[in-house]
């Protein structure tokens, strides 16, 4: 207090100021009808709280008077406390043992809560009554999970009516499921299985599977019987797959049989030397889609409008099978694959790309993999998870167990895998030349499987290691194991990409037996900084044959890039990222 204030008689102490400040806060809270703030202040002033209006609780003269004033203000507000604040108020009054009578407000609150629950339950019942089978299954899941919203209706204060509604929804699902078509029932069953709804669906699932299998078998049989075959001419093609004369003989025979494949083979053979005939080829396929595609016709365009089937010499050479959820009736990829492999047009199939699965839960591709193992097609190239990252978050795509493929697809030369869940198993293949594994999180077991792979003809290897936050638990130890290989004489391209430990890779690379044979090295999408760049540049002599180094999308300064360009013939260093903290670097692709 200043001297002039003291001479004038204004002798207010700090304790007086605190009491005045508290009274102002009480008045503010009372005007705002904020009973909870007043209750918390009461708890503090009564010695059962740490703060009073946000100030650290402490004793001062007149504290009891201020407490009485807060209690009086709170008593005046109790009858007007909003319903959503009642439970917290009752809790504060009880825990702080405040002399506040909330009996009447509690009774009204119980009544209001019952009335609100009845209104919400009525609204939800109306929504459920109009809901389709899948929505019913989803509503059950949301009720079991005690979600705040069920089919868009906010029900966070619906107990105990929630359990009653759950049982009502379950009864509705049980009622409608037997009446659904197979396609709709399959979608609902997928919803049922996910949250483990207590409904027995084994029998219905078996019935659906049996009927669908019979439909597919029938479609395949009709396709096979609709086209004449000459096995001797087809064997000649199989024995000499690049010989146009073998195809030409088959074309003549099919023309004599009046089948449009004969004219297509002849037309495509001519188009190999006359590209202007490409339009005529497309027109012929469109005009004879019934005979050349049949049940595959609805699937001949990908989501982006591109051709799902690439034709060569009258047969589908490459197929991209994908069932995006934008289709009115998506089907599982395994069914689409069965229809394709059973169609005469796919007898010369050499490349297969698998994209989005059409199952309601976007299941892994294990059933498709089992089909490939069963049929053992003569594929040269296989792409699993062939979807753009923008279309499907990479960690959401489930591939499955690839181990059975290594022995089943003996003619395979290129394998591409993109996804978040897969198991590579023991990699053993005499003919594979190209392996690409893209993931946001590579497991140590898969990283080791790649490092120990028995691939004597491997020429191109790309591995994405990913982010530890998304399962990328592989470390530099697995990479060192890979870099120690001396039995990949054909390897010319090595990609160790999207890694959280790129600098460590850079330090290990110059000492690798593989370094001298590499023509291309790809370390993009990772966490390389100046330390990693220096490690490569300082020992550039270890890479005498390296023609191209890709370090795009790392964390390199301009100076570090210049050092690399001075050391290597061609350096790609686009789109570098910035980070003030070395520990905050992360790979480009995680989720």
C-alpha cells in the first residue's frame, strides 16, 4: 500500500483484497448461473479442494464469511442447474460434504433423465424400424460398444434402455437374416462376424458358399463349352509362346469354326507391326464381348476407367482384378479370379494385378493365394495390393500369407507386394528376377526373409522398411544381413527405401560385397541427413559401376546434395524435407 493511500486512510490489506476479489468472482459466477464453479469454490474454501476460482487455496481472515456467501449463491442456483451439469454438481456436493440440499433437484433430474431416455429411445426405435439389414448389424455393434452415436442418433445417456434396445436390434437381425438374398446376407454376415454378434451363421454361410460355387462352376462350364478347342494347336503355342506362326495357325482354325477369337488373333498379329490397327482391335473386342468375355464383361474397366484386361494375340495377357466399394455389388476377388481363370480368354494369362478386395470386411487375399496354389497358372508377373496409396492407406491393405506361392508359381519372374499385413515365409525361387515389397511397417521376420532369400537370378530388389509406429520394427541388423550377400550375382538395382534408419544404411553400404556390382541404388522416402550423405560420398569408390543414386524425399541440405553429385554420376534428390530435430525424422509412408 502506498504512503498517500495510507495518509488518506485507505488501509486495505492484502487479505482484504483477496476477500474482495473472491466476492467479485462469486458475483460473476452467480450472474452466469455457473453452479459448478461455485461448487468447486465451496470445496476449496471448505478445505476439500486445491483451488478457489483458479487460485491456489490458502487461509485468510474472513474465509468463513466468504464461504457462507458462496454457499448462499450456490443454494440459489441449485434449482436452476442444467440437466447436463447435475451429475457433476451432485458429485461435488457429496465429495466436499457441502451443506447444500440437492434432494429436490435430484428428484427432478431423475425424472428429466427418464423422459429424455424415452425420447431418445423412441427416436432410435424409429430409425431402427427403417434400417436395412447392414445398418441393423452396425447398430448392434455400436450399442455393444456403448458408442455415443447409434445410426446417427446421440444416445450417450440412454442407460439402461441401451441394453433393451440392443436386444431388440438383435431380434430384428435374427428376423430379417433368413429372408435376405445371398448377396445381401453375405454382407450382413461380414458385419456380424466383425463384432462377434451372437448369431449362428455357419449354416447360412455354407449354403451361400455352395450356391455361389455352383453358379461359378456353371458359368465356367458354359464358357468352356461355348468355344471350340484344338489342344494340339494350343500345345504348339505353349511350346513356342513367342512364335507368331503358332498363333496364326490357331487363328485360321478358329475362323473356320466361326469363333471371333480367330479374327482377334489375326488382327492383333497384324497390329504388332501396324499400331494403327489398335482401334480395330478394341472395336472387335467390344463387338464380341459376349463370346470373348462373357461373365467377365462387368469387370473389364478399373475404377479409373482403364482396361482391366490387356490382350495379346487374342488372349488376355494381363488382368487387373479389383472390386472397389463404389461398385453396386462388389464380389470377393477370389470369385472374380475363379471366373477369369475358368474362361478361355485367360488361358494365356501371364500377368495378374490384384487390387481392392470385394468382401465387406476387405479380407486378406489368402483365399486368392490358395486358388493360385491350386491352379498353378503360368504367371510371369504377380502384383498384390496393386492400389494407389491415395486410394487405400497402405497399412489397411491386408495381403495374407505368401509362403505357398514360392513353390506354386515356378514361372514367376516378378513379384510386387504392397500392404500392411503379410507374411513372406521362406523365399526360395529359381527364376524370380524382380522383387518389390512396399509397406509402411516391415516386420523383422519379413525383413530377415528378404535378407536370406534364395533367389539366384534376382536382378532388381526394392524394400520399404516403414515406420516403427506402424509395425516397422525391422532394424539395421536385418539390412546388414542383406548387404552381406555374395550369391546374388545378377543384382543391379537395390532399393532400401522408406526407412527410419537411412543414415545407418548409408554407413553400412560401402562395405557390402554388393556395392561393386550395383548400377542403381535407391535410398528415397527415408530419413537420410548430412551424416548419411557424407558416408556415401566419402566412400564412393566402393560403387564403381553405380550409374544412378536416388535420395529423393529425405532430409538433405543443399550442401549434402552437392557432395553426392560430386561423387556419383547421376543423383536424384527431389522434394527434400525439413526437420529441426534429427530425432523427429520419419519415413514418408507409414499408415
